[in-house]
């Protein structure tokens, strides 16, 4: 398996623009997570899906952020409108259930 | 509120010596603990884990110790190698919930 695949690897956008980050989890994994890494807060959970259903979205910063998982092999994280403070590395991870999560390589987002 | 805390942002160790990375947690419901390693421009990769029913788990040069009464775990790397230089994240979870991560400790192993 190729592992968790995220795209794009880097995204630079202007404030106010819509940004969509994409994730393909490992086949057979039923849990998917979106995390954000910043210097100040480390790795913080944004949202957790189980069997394509959002289970915990308490980490989503505000209404500008939304995430979807239309099927078991694809998820998106959308920011609309984007702001400079959203600049961070966004990671997608998947898990077969109990145990460790496997991370993608991340998307480095820069909002100018 | 940070439920998993890594109070040392950085650690420097000489090659061949022991590296000890520490982690504290506040949620007594956590029953599974993990360590991840992260190189720059890569995603975190799983290193070693321990269930709350154990107090030690060993995998080669890596050993994780869990002290439930103190809500503390540590990762020992013996002997440390320059390739171990990375950021190490402690994580904790309970059944049905996502992993909670600490802020990470940057380990530098010098020749």
C-alpha cells in the first residue's frame, strides 16, 4: 500500500480564498483524522471520522473550516475564507481501528 | 486544554548514550499510549506503544515505561544514534477516541 496520500504537498494562497486539502486513507482503514501542526499548539486534532461519519469535530477552529468524507477512500478539509493564522501543516491520518494511526506527509499551507 | 504534555521542547545527547524523553498526561481514562517520530517535511511515524495494562514495552533500542499512578510515561533510546535526531511526539488515547498528542520534544544526537 502507498500509505496515506495527501495533496497538495504545498499550498500558497491569498487571504480570503478558499482552500481544499485532500486525503486518500489506507485501504481498509475505517478511521480517518485531520490534524494541524503549529509551533504554538503542536499536533492538534481537528476532526475524526469513523466509517465515514464525523465522530468528533470539536477541534475544528470555527465555521470557516469544514471536512467531508463522501466515501471510505477520500476526504477533504476546506477552509473558506482562509486567513493568515490558518498557515500551518495539515496532516491526514488513518487507522484500522484500535492502535496506531498512519500519517500522510502533510500539506504545508501558507496564507498571505 | 492540553491533556498530553511534553515539558522539554528539546534534548541533546551524545551518540552512544541513553536518551530519555518524558511525557505526562492528565486524563485517567487514557488506556493506550504511543510514541511517534517525525523528521522535517515528513509525517509522524509510529515508533512504539504500550497498553495501560503493562508498565514496560521494549522494541530493540527503544523502551517505553508507563507509570499510571504518576500519569507519566517515558521513552528510552539506548544507545542513541545520530539518525535518531528527530522530533518525538507522545500520544494517548482511549477506546473510540482519537489520539491526543503532546507538543513534541526535539532530540539531537551528536557524534
